[in-house]
C-alpha cells in the first residue's frame, strides 16, 4: 500500500533514525543512525493484447489464441509466479485459466501467447447482436500473480494484478468458420 500511494513519482525517501547496539565478546558498541535512503518506486507492468486468433468452436466453447505483451518498465527483473488470468465482456463472454511462471528482464518486454477456451453466456442475446452486426464486445482482461519485491528492500512476495481493456468482434462474416451461425463464407 505504501508503494501504491507513491505511483507516478521517480523515487521516495525513507528517513531512518535509530540506534544499533552490537554485542560482542569484548563488550557493547552502539552506533547512532540518522540516514535518508532513496528508493526508486516500482512501476507496475503493462499488459497489451496485440491480437486475437479464432481457432474454432465446438459445443458452445470458442477456442482462441490471445497474443499479448507484458512490458516491464523497472530497472530490476520481474519474476511473476502463480499466474492466472480471467476476462469478461459485456456479460456475454467469460474466460479464465492459468499460465506458467513469467520472467521479464529489466526494461524489457515479453510476448505471451495464451490459448483460451471462451464460453458465451446469454446465447440468445448474442444471436441477435450478430444478426444486427453489433457483436463487437468490450472486454476487461486481468492477469494476477505474485512477484518478488521490485525494490530489493523486501524479501516477501507481493500480489500483482495487471489490467487491460479492449474490443473483440465475436463473429466476422469475412472469416471462414465452421459454426451453425456462419451463413457466408470467404470466397477463394
């Protein structure tokens, strides 16, 4: 929570005041501390959905490939563990799943191809949207995981949630699909 209130700042200063007592076999030594330590504020990674590929449909489940990019703008490597994702859109679509651990070098990005199975809710409403050509759906995509401290000051893992939004067209009349809803196929 301390990091969140300093987002947008380059760094934050921590004033440390105290006394350290060293006890050795030769006696005690005390040392007063009055220092200001400057710590760079970690920047949350950015998630971008680059492309959505439609692989097919079977029994109401749509198989897709999401081509995403995760950008690390920190000067420390990002290790993301226990990664899960979910997406929702206009109360019509829903998808969720898990990913292997992700490692991104400092000031770098990585492409992640995510195979997903998407289920559609409110199918009758979807049919009317397709017929009226109003099947572009706004989605909210969330990736969750745990990361080690990006500041290097704490050894404990922190929860991280990365969000992105966008639009997906659920049915494209120009795309060749093998579904009951495909009444027009692409000409060769």
